[in-house]
């Protein structure tokens, strides 16, 4: 049994919103969007997953519009990217290097957000008496939602449909939280261990370029 | 009056999820996505419409994450496409023929899913005391939603905006269910007849390339 | 205190749906879509924002599918664009001029819809006891939602991510409504003044090509 779910929940959410907000801001800057475009994309990436989670659980209005701490985390993330991007870019001699830099940074931030929201999503779902299957899937959707909306708005192929393992670590993390709850081992410590596990799996998958198998003889057409 | 709405409902939903799941899987394979991309797109296509329906009706969590039978139908559909796609493709001598094959298969499956979900969506809405207009529109949106989300994620022009009659058969089928309910003729038999009607109209529309009129002198720009 | 919120609400909504419906229809015609594509895009643009608002506030089914007046406004808007587009286009000698014409018209209609929905969204949120922050953000999202969904479906870069001030006037208008409510000055007159203010700010921003600052040394890549 978790004694202080609410505060753990908030910490996970604020951290998740912040790192996904950074990823959204970076995608926006790379696209050449202005300050408000950066803030909108930071907001969408940071708060999209939690909004879907809340709608799925009937929590209205969603925390994305009612909790000022989450809004502040997204705005700070977007603003920080906007202000610091020029400085950071200067470190790289060639623009191509800078762009690869950003892609890598987006992926790492994405992995952290994925881990935080998978656990947070499952925790909220359990606290609303969702069943084990629903809590696992809602955890996974919470983790994936923000990045998915970010990519759809920025018109890039959603990360979750790309080659490396993405949805699986999120679902595994959420399932682990459900399992821990079942065997009464859910605590802030074990919840953070679940976060760490998802993050490590995802980062290793990116680093090793671990791909799920592709259909034989499929003919990829980027139309 | 319908005596056994719940089981009819489930059968319609499982069938609809399965055929839309196949369509999502085929689109994913054609795009060269890996196993998880195929499963995600099968899940989105199969369960997207029902999720929108449930959110519109305040059913939380949506059946898409709480009913394991629907999830299983989507996973089986995605997995089947993934495994069988190579075999199937072998039948065709030229890759171009195979691709046309797939496009036709996606359209047929889409037509079946459209028919099943139009009726199922209207039934669920009526069971939740939605008015006739709301039940008709929710039926139409349930039918269109999954394919729409699939196309947005796979970055292709949504089928519903394309040339052949697509939304109209779905709305007609949902309206027919509402009408049957009004005159107390709604039964599993008449519900399945409504499914068959939508399917036939849509297939005939595709086969005859029936188009709704286009605005005069419009200048299509595919930017 | 507002004596007759419901009827003010309906007038704002019907006007907002109509102008956003026109914008959706114009985008569809420009894309060469047929009659149903035009109606679908008019419906999405006109009713998308209000649907998101209602889902965020737990109003089910959303008015977008239950209020025939709103549906009628969207259908009339889409139909009018479809019928009158050919006539209008005739006025222009060169197609390029026509297209610029349409782009400008879409922007003006968008500004009107933005203003109407920002105020309407905040009003509905307040009437459902949302807090000041939530009411402001829900007003902004209501204003932005329809155009955003329209642009995603029509596969163009969402207006809200583009250069000119877009989200800011909407948020300012919603915040003004919340403030007026706080100081007991909210009336149909002041609500319409808020609508006018948002419209004027947005139109001036477009006319003067007012841009928010862009990140230094960002490298815009339109991939």
C-alpha cells in the first residue's frame, strides 16, 4: 500500500511534464517556430499524455489545465529551450552536428518522460479503481500520448511507430506498478525503481538500436 | 426492444476491432514498420473509434482499455497481418500488384469495420439515453474514428476526406438503427441487416468509384 | 453576474461554429475535396473546439453531437462554401490571386472564430465551476482546437504553430472573461467586448505580420 500517493504522483508528473516539455520545445526550435510555437509544443508534449489519462479516467477538468505546477513546468521547459538553444548550438562547429545533438537530446528526454509517465499513469489509474489491464494500458498511453501528439502536430513520423522499442518499456513499467500494487510492495522507492527500469530499457534500446522484427518482404514506401 | 443488447454489442465490437485491426496492420506493414508499429497501428485503428464513442458518452475507462476481448482482437489482427503478410505477398509476381492488392484489402476491411461500428456506436449511444441526433452522429463518428486516427498517425490523407462516399453510409446505418429503435423493430436480426446495408453501400461506392460532387473550378493543391 | 448565460452562450457558439465551418470548408475546397469532404472539414473545424471543451468539462455527449443548431450551422457553412466557391473564384483573373484570396479569408474567419470560442469556452468553464486557471486555459483550447484539428486532418502546418500571434489573443480573451466574472462585471455587453478585443488583436497581428521572437540561430528544417 502506498502511503503518500498524492505527493509521489505530483513529483512524477512535474518531472515528466518538464522533460517532455523540453523535448517539445526542442522539436519546435528545430522546426524554426517562434516563442509561442515553442511554448505550445512544450505544453502539448508535456501535458498531452496526462490529459488523455484524465479523460480516460473521467477526471475533469484534466490536471493539465487545473494544476498550475504542471503548467509552470511546461512553460519553464519551453522558455528554457527557447533561451538556451542559441548558446547550446554555439558549442557545435557544424550545424549538422548540432541537429544530431538535438535528436539525441530529444530521445533521452523522451525516454525519461516515458518512464515517469508510465508509472504515474498506472498509479493514477489504480487510485481510480481501474482494473489491472486498464491500469497497464492507461499507463502505457499516458507515457506515449504526449510524444505522439507532439509528433503529429510537428508533422514528423511518431516515435512510437519508429523502429526501436518504445511502447514496450512503457507497458512493462506500468504492468510492474500494477503487479507491485497486487503484492502490496508499491512504495515511493519501488515506484522510482520502476521509473529507472523503464528509462534504462528504453535508453539501452536506443543505444543498441534494438529493433523489433519487421515483416518479411515488406516494401517500405515513404509516401 | 432489443433483448440481448450486451452480447450483440460485444460481437459487433469484436468483429469491428478485428477487421479495422487488420486494416491498421496492413497500413503499418506497407509503411515498413516493425512488429510493435504494426501492433500499435492495429490497436489505434481497431479501438480508436470505440474510444471516441466512450469518451463522448462518458464511459470511463473506455472499453478499449478495459475489455480484454477487444484488446485481444486487435493484437491477433496485428499479429496475423505481421506473420501472414510475407506469404500473401509471395502470391503476386510484381510488387506493384501486391501493393494494389493491399490497398484493395484495406478498403474492404475498412468497409466492414465501418458497417459494424456504425451500428455498434448507435446501439451504445441509445443504451446511454442519447437523443436520436446524438446517437446517429456518435454512430457515424465511431465508424469513422479508428480509420481517421490510423491515417493521421500513418501520415496519409484520411479516407473520410477522399473522394468516394465514406461518411454517408456510416451515418445512414446509424440513423437506420435509431429509426428501428423508434418503431420498436430493433433486434439482432435487423441490426445485422443494417450492418449489411452499410457494407454493401460502401463496397458499391468503391467499386463504381461513386464520387460526391466536387466544387466547380476548385484547384486541388497537394501541398 | 450574468443573467442569461445560456442564450448568450448559444449565440456565441452558433456564430463560432459558422465562421470556423466556413474556414474548414474553404480549406477543403482548396484541397480539391468533394462535397462530403467539405462538410466533414466544416464540421471538424466548427465543432472540434467545443467538443474538446465539453470533454475537458465532463459534458457528455458534447454539444457538437447533441445540439442540432450547431450541427446546422456547420452544415450550412460547408454547403455555402461548396456552392458559392465557384462564383467567388470567378472574380479573380488568375488562380494564384484566388488562392491568396482564400488564404486571407480563412485567416479572417479564423480570427472571428478564435474570438467567439475563447469567450464561449471560458463562459462554459465558469458555469461548470472550473477555477480561474482552468477556465482561462479551457477558453484558449476551445478557441484553438477546431482550427488545429482542421489543419491536422488537411495535413497543413497548424496555424497555432505558425509565426503570428495566435494563441495569445485567445488566452487573453479568456482571461479577461474570468477577470470580469471575478469583479462581477460579466454581462452580454462585456462578453461581446471581449470577443471584439480578441478579434482586433488577432487581425492587427496578421495585418502587421507581428511575430513572436524566434530562437536565435535556429535552423528551420521543413522536412
